[in-house]
C-alpha cells in the first residue's frame, strides 16, 4: 500500500518524513493513518526551528532611502560619473533585494547595515562640491540616528544583538567624521572665496 507524503514537508525535514513513513506502515485503518498524519503535521508546524523568525520593523528613513529610484545613466555622462552611478545603482538594487529577504526573515540585520554603509558611501561619492556632500552626509546621519534608536530597542527586546548595534554605531560615527570633514572643507572654500573685511 502506498502512503501519501507531503513533499514540501519532506524537503524541509527528511527525518520527519522517514518517521512518518514508518509510523504510517504500522497503522492499519485509514482513519488512524489520517489522524497520525494530521498529528505529525500539527506537531511539526509548532516547531520554531522550521520557520524563520518574524523580522523586526526597520527605520522608516532607511525604508525611504531603499525605495528611491535608481539613477538614470545618460549618454553624455562623463565616464567617471557613469561608473559612480552604476556603483550607486548596484548598491541600491542590492539594498532592495536585501530588504525583501529581511522582510521574509531570510537575512540578518548585519547584512542590512553593511549594504547601507556601501549605499551611503556610493551616494556621497556622486558629488564633488562640499555643500552637496554635506547635504547627503547629513541625510545619512539622520538615517543612522533613527536606526540606532530603533536598534537599541530591538537589542533590549532580544530581537537584535549588541554586536549589531555596535556595528551601526561605528558606521554612524564614520558618517559624522565624514560630515565634519566635508563641513570644514566647505567652510574653508567659502572663506577663500569671500573677501576679508578691512
């Protein structure tokens, strides 16, 4: 007699499939087999190890950054600018893909932090003027500040690790340093352009 099997369940847990097969052979009546199958399926669905954890909600500012459109590549772009746009678009597309994986519980927070750092770096590198860099870096700092507050709460609720939080803090301070340097360069540029009062 052939025993019906649930293919997706067997792929997830081959040991459970072999146990189910042995148990079904020992059970004689059709009603008992159905009851045993239902019981095993119910017990396996209660096992937390078979399913990914529900991911914690992310910072709205980070979601907004990842939902931005890619940059248009124009024929008249300078070669270096075109390469910078391609790098930014690649980081943005990876960020969108990682966000999708995260929302399904398939990627950890450190992966999002890492792609966020690459995306922000690629975005800041698109601009040459210090005032443009200052604007972009300030926006990035705002995202990191909001994400830090959110991640602190997740660490307290045991939904993220302290290591994740420290990695985010490292990246936030790195952006603060870049912002300080960009503001200093912008101030020096403005003072060099303006005539001194007599």
